[in-house]
């Protein structure tokens, strides 16, 4: 290092020292934590440590069952390992750079700008990342002191082994003051209990490098959601986007146009473009809402004048339904599967409608959003994310059919009733079922004693019938 008179080299050396000091700090912090911990006389046994560090798998259940909360040694050691790795990588980078600088010594005319960039990208940022990592180490929280001190930890955490899940569900305390904006002193990230059933998939989902790009696995997340692991945890990786994303069409054009293929990521679908989704081949990947990528057909829906004899008596027009309560229908929810045409039509009537959308075989969410409408990515498993008595209208089509279990339907309808405001409309559109089941389903819809504003039963085939209804929620004076 004969060339270390140069300022840049001195700087590098200084930084190298800095990180060695930082590394030492980590070790001191962790050792002192462990020390205080043992001094507190916490009843941790050797086999417990071994279990945490080595034979984790086979004792996981035992750990979960054991309701004595215990200090999370594994988490701490992993975290420290992570920080040390980061510092190690930084050190290697710095050493490499120093060598490179020595080599290029004679030509050393690096501009200040390059210097600044190098410092920012290669040193300041990793150092800061290590700093954040240090802050995030979960230290054990002791209640009381002396030999009677106990650890205060949520027992559910020990059900899971993958570190990122454990970090996710650890209650996060407020950093400033006592209570946060919600009036609680900590935030619990919830994960659905169904996640335990899909532990392997969930662990796969949460297996990523923090801060880097996520795997191409939105379909895994959707599978978890549909199977009851709902809500799925948030992740700290960057979601992928279409490489060729163009800005969407302006609103005066987007509403009735199939979006451009390149604004969608197609890798997880049977079809690779909208033309294929529009075609009638059986392998296109979705079976519900046939023709819903054909805007010419979509334009005819819920418009009485446009389809004089194409429309059945079960198809009410939007004009007729809105005329039940002129000016009163302003916001609503469309619960179904589709490309948002109902919301598009309602928008033209100055009504804001949110459309539920799961990407079941086709990019429904993206299409709705690219048309300039709001897709709501929720499953059937979930309570609707709206408060009581808020919606003017709930419209449902193409989704509630004769397949639905009566108890499940009961929960769904009660939830819709909760969300609908007094005087709001429930529009059941082309519900179909076996003729012999019709009485059951009619009972379900009528149990709330809504006012029948429109009601129509129409044969679909020999033993199936359509039911369409517009029902008005009565006032609840209690
Ligand atoms: C130094 O730079 C000159 C041109 O700027 C180049 O020709 C020469 O090869 C460089 N020397 C080294 C050791 O990089
Ligand atoms: C610890 O607990 C025992 C019994 O539970 C009690 O007798 C003792 O006074 C406690 N010690 C302290 C320091 O609180
Ligand atoms: C949409 O609006 C833009 C700007 O307001 C206008 O230039 C364009 O011609 C409109 N397109 C159509 C199809 O009306
Ligand atoms: C969709 O298919 C229909 C016929 O099935 C055709 O008339 C229409 O032009 C197609 N739309 C697009 C955007 O390809
Ligand atoms: C619709 O009605 C017109 C005349 O009213 C008739 O010519 C046409 O065949 C009908 N279309 C269908 C699909 O029934
Ligand atoms: C929607 O609102 C616009 C602007 O306020 C108005 O010009 C238009 O007539 C309204 N459309 C309907 C169907 O009420």
C-alpha cells in the first residue's frame, strides 16, 4: 500500500476501519444481550438452545405446544449472521477496490463525481443497511427483574420457523410515544390461520432476498389466498412488472378498449395475449364470463336499447335500476368475475363502482385497472374491507351460482347486508341454480326482508333457472 498518500486511499482505509469497529459493535451487543439474559436467570436449558439451533424441524410442534414463551435465540443469531455477512461483503468490496486503485495508480484521475457515486453506492448504502439490520434485531423483552423475570413474547411466533414469517408476525411497537395512530401500542401483522395448512407453500412464498426482486410467483400468492391463507403476508421484495409497460390509455379512450398486450405479464397464463383470451378455444384458461374480453359484446350488457331481443327478461338495464332511486346511487361494489364492464357503464352514469377481481386464468385485475376502473383483489374468504352501512349498491353477477354452500352463502349475504346502507340496493344478476334448489336460494335472498323492487325468474335450460332481483335494504331503526 505504498500509494496510500492519495486521499482516496486514506478514505478507503478509514472506511475499512469503520466497518471493523461496527462489526465489533455487533459482537459486543449480541454478547451483552446474551449475558444479561443469562444473568436474569431465564430458564433456558441447553437442549432448548440445541433445539433452536439444530434439530428445529422435529421439535417445532413441541415448541409451539409449550406455552412457556422463550427467547428467540435462532432469530437473534440469524440476524447477527446477516449483519456480519453484510459487513464482510462490504469489507471484501473495499479491499478489492483498494487493490484496483493501486493497479490504476499511475492513471488515477477519477473524477469527483465518480468518487461520490462510488461512495454512495458501495459504502454509504451498505453501511446504512447494516445499521438498519442492527436496529431490527429482536431483543428479548423481560418482564420484571431478578430471578423471577419472564420473557414476554407472543406464543404464536414459535409455530413458525422461517425467519421472515417470524419477523412478520412479531408485534411491532411504536417508535415514538406510547400509542400509534390506531390507539394501540403495537401493530400485529395478521396472517390467516389457513396458512398453517399451507405451511410449505407459505415458506416458499416468504423465501426471498430482502430488497431484491420477488420471484415470479403472484400465482402462488393467489393460491394461498384462495385456500384460506388470507390475507397473505406482505413481503419486502420488489414486485415484478411487465418489461414493456406503456402508459395506459387516457380515460376518454380506455373505458371501452381492450388494453395493450404489453402492459400485462403473461407468463402464468395459458394465453399470452388478449386475442387468445377473446377466442373461443377451450384452453384459454378461464371458463367464467365467456366473451368478456370482446368489447363489442360487453357494450351491450345492461343497456336495454342496444339489445332489444337479445336480452332476456332476467337482464335489467342500468337505466331502469338507477331510476328506482334517481341520484341516490353514487357508490357501489360489483362482486363477480369480469373485466369491469359493469363499473365502466356505471361510471358513465357518474356512479363509482369497485369491482372484485381475482386473476383466475386471465389478468382480470390488470384489465380493470387499465380500463381506468378500480379492481379489488379479494377472495370469498374475507370480510369485505368496507365499513357498515356505506355502499349504495352491491351488484353480483357470474359468481354466485348453484354451487354455493348455503352456510357460506349465509355468511356472505350477512356481510353484504352489513356493508349496504339503509335504502341501498342489492342487485342479484342472473343467479342460476337447479330448479329444485330455487326455493332454498330464494329463501336465502328473502330472509332479510328487503323490499322487492325487481324480481324475475326465467328458465335457463330444462332443469335450470335464472333468478334476477333488485332488493332494497329497509331502514334499521333499533
Ligand atoms: C493510462 O491512461 C492512458 C491514456 O489515458 C492509457 O493509454 C494507459 O494505458 C493508461 N495506463 C494504465 C496503467 O492504465
Ligand atoms: C420470586 O418468586 C418466588 C415464588 O414465586 C417468591 O417467593 C420470590 O419472592 C420472588 N422473588 C422476587 C425477587 O420477586
Ligand atoms: C381524449 O382526450 C384527449 C385530451 O383531452 C383528446 O386529445 C383526444 O382526442 C380524446 N380522444 C377521444 C377519442 O375523444
Ligand atoms: C373477439 O372475437 C370476436 C368474435 O368472436 C370478434 O368479432 C372480435 O373482433 C374479437 N375482438 C378482438 C379485440 O380481437
Ligand atoms: C331480433 O328482432 C328482429 C326484429 O325485431 C329479428 O329480425 C331478429 O331475428 C331478432 N334476433 C334474434 C336474435 O332473435
Ligand atoms: C355525469 O356528470 C356530468 C358532469 O357533471 C354530466 O354532464 C352528465 O350529464 C352526468 N351523466 C349522467 C348520466 O348523469
